C-alpha cells in the first residue's frame, strides 16, 4: 500500500503540473516575503523599545541570515537594518497591506491546485473563497511570526539561560537549537490547517496528517541541503554576478513551494488509496453543486421575458396582414 501511495502521489504531482505552479508561487512568495520581513523587523523594533530591551538590530540581521540559504540574507538585511534603526510607523501598515495582497493571490492559486489534486470542483462562492484565502494567508503569517519569534527568543536569551545553568560553550550552542522542535510543530499545525480547509473536500484531521508531517521536516532538510549546495558547489556568483543572491532566494522559494504542493499531493494520494469511496462521494457532491449552479444560471436566462417585436413583424389584431396580401397579389399576377 505504501508503494501505491507513493506512486499515486508522484503521478499526481507531475500530472497536475505542480512544478510549474511552484514557480508561480515562488514569484508571488517573493513579492510577499520581502515586505513581510520588513513588517516583522519594524514590529520587533517597536516591541523591543516598549519592553526596554537593548537594540537587537545586529541579532535580527544574523537570525534572518541564518534562517535562509547563504547569500540570501543580504537581500533582506540591509532594508531590515534601516527599518529597525529608523522605526518608521508607516512601514507597518504599508508592508502588511502589500504582503496581504501578494500572499492572498498565492493562496488562491494553492487552493485551486489542491482541488485539482483531489479532482473536485470549486463550488464555494466568490466571497467565501476570498475570505478563506485571506484567512489562510493570515494563518500562514501567524505561523511564520510564531516560528520567527521562537528563534529570536532563543537567540536573545540563550546566553543568559546558559549562564544561569552554568553550561559550557558547547552546551550553550546546543541550547540554541532548543526551539527547533517547536518550530517544526508550528509549521506542521499551520500546514495541516491549510491542507484541511483549503480544498473543497470534507477532510478529517487524520486525512491531512501525512502532508502536515512531510512539509516541515522536508522544509528543514531541503533548506539545510540547499545551503550546503550553494556554499560548496553552487557557483551562482560566477553566473549571475550581483543578481546571485536574488536568484538563490527565488530557487529556495521554489523548493519551499514545491514541498508545500508535494504535501497536498501526498494527502490526496492517501485519500485515493485508503478512502476512495468517501472521496468519490465528495466528487459527486461537488459535481451536483456545480450542476445546480449551472441550472440556476440557465433557469434565470430562460425566465427572462421575450424580446418585444417591432411593429410590422406580426399582424396587429383588427388590421389586414400586409405580408399575406402582398403574397396573394404576386400569385394572382403569375396566374
């Protein structure tokens, strides 16, 4: 059964053109993630000032640089430093608005792809779809904020905690990885909610568990492996020059998007193999709902009053039919 699930997931991943969609999602993520990091940096600057914490500009720069593949951090850290040091209030609202606009478009595309993976139609109303897209976008942003906050807190307080516990240098370094399981848990919960609410299919919690487990673990492994590749064998600087960091960033986002779609395809494959009857019922339900909407559109068109005819198109009661009279005259002339 496991081999069948893997084959079904791989077939669906390639058949649904997931790699092409991952490229489109990576572009949308790129538009959204830069203002989102600026928003996070601006927010952290105000929070630290309110809490009376010493300036953390350099620490945040280091955290962002270490959270993404090598050479990518330079794309973000300069702008982050400007926001953190100047603390422009307008950066919060502007960055948040642009992030929500760009990320919602990516989320709507992701929802449509999940419907394709389950082979169901989208029958939810327009307002429902957009409300769902915005809600899932805010959920994803909250998940990233929680994960980012855990990493920031670990970096800020690791030295103090190690001092209180009397730990050595190696133990202190190991303590910095303590939030990692919590980050994986946060990403798993966030992706699980996305996989459950996104497609137009009624799914249980267990039905989305495979993808919710796969995505965060694969994301960590892929980020670490891609960082090693870029640092050792990439050679992007020689090919792209000053644009190397942006290219690396886009490739990394492409990998993340592909893994997110792979999790959705895995959930769909598990449903097709282990719960085919229920999935078929969901397909019939969406087909019936789509048919009802189409019948409603045709019915509303048929219920419209007929277009009134112009005078002369048909005889008026009490008056001679001029067309019939002319036709009779032509017959008499032939005779």
